[in-house]
């Protein structure tokens, strides 16, 4: 089977390419390299010993994507390409709505035109807003997103659901990721954000390598066991493996299916600091800061549906996530 991976040189996309190739799929990638580097293609090939076809294409320029569809017949598309920085989306909403929504509509038009109507879409736990139940099942109602990035995910879920409803040749899998961290065990693939990181693990790694003096912990007065925010951190390789299972689903049904991809475990900010220190023998100085606007207290998944229907569950524990993050950071930061 041949799979198109949009945004395949990015953090989650690159790990997914590795898992697909190792499971016998052919992989074609396009990316505009806005938030990733072309060298990632070589690294994927180095890890797997297999070739991928790479195209530099931008979803906002529909014609730049056309050669990808002209030259290949795809069994499914895994759609990672998008912008994802929460703070930037608040400052530049037009840029986010345009890129993520117009870009995805352009992609869907080409998929229709070339008769490939199966899409796995990167959604996010952010669509639950402040969740009405913990752990969060897929039945939990969607909530109010606190930023334009989150709204693009929520809106695209609706758009893809409507597209599938109108044309039953379409098959859609919406994957709601919880908090991906970690890196490939080779140390060749991982996440290295530009500038000062917004997310917890990239920030911790910058402190660990000595580029930033200390971690600011955003609030210690939440209604959680130690007062700091609780999240469901999932190893990026586990998340990538979930996409391989989702390919089987999207190619065997004509429906819209939604799955949480999380571990089902909630860890606080201070749990993560402690786990990182213990796993790697590196001290992470921190101080308590005010709450960050838009943050919720607790967010973790009930991953039962993915286990039952996709036959997938996360395997790596928090210690391993911290070790692999650090292994990558030491070589690449
Ligand atoms: P990433 O930024 O590393 O990868 C996204 C890729 O998309 C980048 O390589 C970027 O260059 C590319 N891209 C962006 N706009 C494009 C365009 N117009 N045309 C072509 N390529 C374009 O991000 P990631 O962490 O790998 O996330 C992948 C997907 O998963 C994104 O859609 C993201 O919103 C979603 N997601 C991520 C997280 C997370 O915490 N990392 C959580 C939930 C959902
Ligand atoms: N945190 C700190 N200090 C920091 C960074 C984060 O204390 O410097 C705390 C946050 O307050 C939160 C936790 O660490 O309690 C996790 O924060 P992240 O920014 O790493 O992740 P979020 O849960 O806020 O959001 C992430 C992505 C979203 C995505 C969501 C669910 O940024 O895009 O996970 O998948 F939607």
C-alpha cells in the first residue's frame, strides 16, 4: 500500500514515516519545510534502509501539490501538515485559519479529483476544551477552544466529517493526540523547536542543556494532587504506531471514526521534572510562576476505544520518554 504523508518531515510525521516503512508500506512525503528540515528525509532513510519520495509543496499552492497526485496512486493520506504554535495562533489568527483550513480544503479537492478519498487527520485533545469528564472518552462533548490553533482542529474535524457524510466513498479517521514527547531511540529524529519553546518537554530540555536557566512552572494552585497541571504524555513512537493501525481502519471502512491517542496516565508538571531528573541524572531548576492563560488543570485520555477498535495501545513509560528526549537533545541542541 502507498501512503501520502503530508507534513512528513515534521516531528510526528517523521516518526510515522519510519513506522510505516518498517511495516511494509510505501511512503511519499510532501512538506513546505516551514517548520522542518529536508535532512529529515535522509534520517528516515538511514533508520529504515528504505527510500521515500519527497516533494516540496505548499498546501496553500494547490498546483504545487498536483505532481504528487499525478505521479502516485495513494491508498490513504495521513495529514499532519499544519501550523501548531498556540501563542502564535493568537497573534496571527488569519495566518493559522488560512494555512490549516484553506490548506486542508485544497488537499481535499485534489484527493477528490484523483479519487483518493481516505484521510487520517491529526487532531488534538484541545478540541475537548475544558473537558466535562476525566478520563476523556471520545463521547465527551467538544468544548470551547482557547485559541485559533485549537479552533482550526475543531473546525477541520467538522469539515472532514461533513465531507465524508456527503460522499460515502470517503473514509475519515480523526486522531485526537494528547501530549507527544520523546524521540526516536536512534537520536536521529525528534523535536527541536525554533526560539524559546512553549511546550513543557522542549523547555525542560533547553534547561537541561544549559541554554535556559530554569523552568517556570505555570501555577501550583490547580485542583490536582500537587497543584500543577496534569497531562497525558505519550511517546511519539507510540503515537506514530497508532497511525499504522489507523491506516488499516481507514482503508477498510467508509465512515468517520474518532480515536483518542493517549496513554490513559496523567502526570503533573512536577512529576515530569522528577522523572526527567531520575531518568537522566540531570538537575532541572524551576520556580513557580503564575498560571498560563488558557491552561486547564487536568487532561488525560481514556484510550479504550483505540485499543478495542484499532488494536493499539501505548507501550513506552514516562522514564523511557524522558530518556529518549534527552538522548535526542544531547545530540541535536
Ligand atoms: P510539526 O510542525 O513538526 O510538523 C508539521 C509539518 O507541517 C511541518 O514540517 C511544516 O513544515 C508542515 N507544514 C505546515 N504548513 C504547511 C503547508 N501549508 N504546506 C505544507 N507543509 C506544511 O508538527 P507536529 O508536532 O509533527 O504535528 C503534526 C500535526 O499534529 C499538526 O497538524 C499538529 O497540529 C498536530 N498535533 C500536534 C500536537 C503536538 O503536541 N505536537 C498535538 C496535537 C496535534
Ligand atoms: N508548562 C509549564 N511550563 C512551561 C511549559 C508548560 O509549567 O514552560 C505546563 C503547562 O502549564 C501545562 C503542562 O506544562 O500544565 C503542559 O504544557 P504544554 O504546553 O507542554 O502542553 P499543553 O497541554 O498546554 O498543550 C499541548 C499542545 C497543544 C495540544 C495539547 C493537547 O501545545 O497544541 O497539548 O494535545 F493541543
